[in-house]
C-alpha cells in the first residue's frame, strides 16, 4: 500500500513541472492547495460546499487556454460564492501559472494519485507532510510559519490541553499547535466519542481558535484544519492590532510568534501597557493578559526577550507578577528556519491575583554543549526526553523537581535572585566546552558536513536568483 510519505514525495516532485513558469516553492504549495481542495472535495463527497459550475470535473474536462482561463475565473468565484471556510481558503486567490500545459499536467498528476491510499492514510496527514516539506526547503521561505513538529508535540505533552478548554494560537502559521493539541485531546478521549454530543460540537467548532496575519499562511492553516475536521475560528488579522484586542480570554495559549519589529508596514500595533516596537514583547503581553485565571501558556521567544532593558524589564516584571513563570527551556540553535537564532520556551500560568505569582523560575539549558542542528543533524523528540522527564508530571510543571546544580542542565532561581539581576532571565551556568582555553572543536566530519550545508544553501540561493533573472528576461 502507498504510504503518506510516498504521496507527499510525489506531490512535491510535481513542483518540477512548474519551474518553467517561474513558480517558487511557496507559490507551488499555495497553487497546489487550490487544486487539491477541489479534488479532495470530490473524493470525500463534500462538493456541496462549492458552486455547481466550479468543481473538479468542470475544471478537468477543459483543455488548453480555455482551461487556464476557466481556472482563473474559478478562483475568483470560489473566493466570493462558496460557503464560509472555503471562501476564506480562496479569498483573493490568483494563479501564478502562465502556461496552459503546466496547469493541465498538474491536474493530470493529481488525478492519477492513489486516492484510496491517501484517504486510508489520512488526507490531513498528507497535507501536513506537504507543509513540512515546504518548510524544510530553505528556498521556500516558509519555515517562518512552521514550528518544528517535534517541539510542538513536546510542548503540548507538557501543557496538557483538556477537552472543554479553549485553546488559542495568536500567531497560528499553518496551524501546527492547534492540530497537535486536537490530536492530543482526541487520543485521550477515544477520538471524542467519550464526550456528550454537545461537548463534541464544542471541541470541533469552538475549542481551537487563533489568528494569523499573512493571508497565504492563513489559507494553508484553514485547509490543514479542515482536513483534520477542526472548524474552530481561525481569523485573518493582526493580533497586535484591534482584531487581537477583541480576542476573548482563554484557558490555554501555545504559540511561536514572529521575530522582528513592527516596522515595515502592517496595521498599527494596539495600545499595550508597555508600548514597544518589539513584536515578541508585544505578543508576550497579549498572551499573559489573554489567559483566564489559572490559564496556562507556552510561548517560543528569542533571547532578547529575556534580557532587553527598559520596556523588556517592565514586561518581564509584569509577567512574573501576574503569572507563575515556572519554567524556561533554552533551545539549541539550528532548529528554526533562521540559522543561529537563539530561542527559548517560556511556560507560565496566570495567577488568581495580580502580584507576586512567580516565586521561583526553573531553567533547563538544552543549548550549551549541544550539536549544531540542521539537515544533517536533525532535531528529534529524543533530544527533549530528559527535559520532559524532569519537567514534572502535572500540567503546572511544579512536581518532583530536582535542582541539578552547576554541573546539570536543570537549575532553579528564586525571585529575589532574579530581581537582583534586574529581572534579567538570560541565565547560563554550564561551562561551554568549545570556548576558552582547551577549546574542544567538533569532529572533522561534523565541520565538513556543516561547510557542505552552507555551500549547498549558497548554491541553492544563487540558482534561485538565476532562475528569477532568466524568467524575467523571458
């Protein structure tokens, strides 16, 4: 039987068809989403969501320039006349395809897939695999919307979302946190069959919600959620603007906000207690203020949030007053799309009062003396197992912890110690074996592999630029 991996690989190989049209990898996945949705609607008997004259068979039976012209009209019609979520998937949709033969070849190849196996394996898993393939392709630029799934799985396992809770991702990307939270809950409630009919409807239609700023990522997330039978509200909007201010308070927030500042366009940032152009500090304020009393959060943030002065210090102080910031996981480098970015996961819970909720902060250093991760040394769930073991067995992460001292990766710092540091949470204590006298260098084969990876990336970028320039000349 054909596996999900086989189908994803075949779908990904179709991108070669479109190189003559100058299509980028990210454009390809968006284009593929438009066409895949039509085919999936036919295969799953859900074409009633689409206008009668704009379905798979209507597109497939046409040929040549007529097919391409019809496809262009079809995208506009689906974005204006379909049912709710379908309309959002096709909102402002346009095609980057210019040659009729390429559209026709893409339709033929999709039609010839083993759709029986695809349904058996799970259409949602197939689509999620395609998104992961796109995120891992450096030239696509899509990694910024895709948090490594092994990290999400670990975070969800530790936060422990429960049936009946409202779970939000205010920077949803392609929907990974929401999907894995849904899977976690379904696995522990016999795929929701243990719940009442009313509770099942809540889980499907209300429990999982979020917001995404970028329309292409939003449409991919909607498609992803639909294929996983999740109908919760996922809005297209700016969490740092008025739309985000209107989001209700929730039980759980898990997210990986975008890095950088608000400069360069977009809606104005809404008024926070501590105004800032730093997106992460603004998102952090949204998150801890968006939790119900007792609510839990886990958020991926870069190092600057831990040490930035002025507004940064005020935000951290406010966070530790309003919430119990019980754990910081210092992540290794190389696991995100931007090489060298240093990130952390902050775990905290909202207090019943507004003051003095953080008594101590546990820090787990998974960065010092760790490998340089990348394609040749992938970051896996196994690298997180020790952290998961010491985190604690309850959802608050406070039970049965042991301070491992100067030689261990897990240490606790009381609130007084942190305050004496000016609320600087950029804490490290392990001796870096690669620094100072007696420097311990990586093995030669590791150095060689890293050099080859950097060279390959440079070659890929030069090739991509050359393709763009050549297509421009044409």
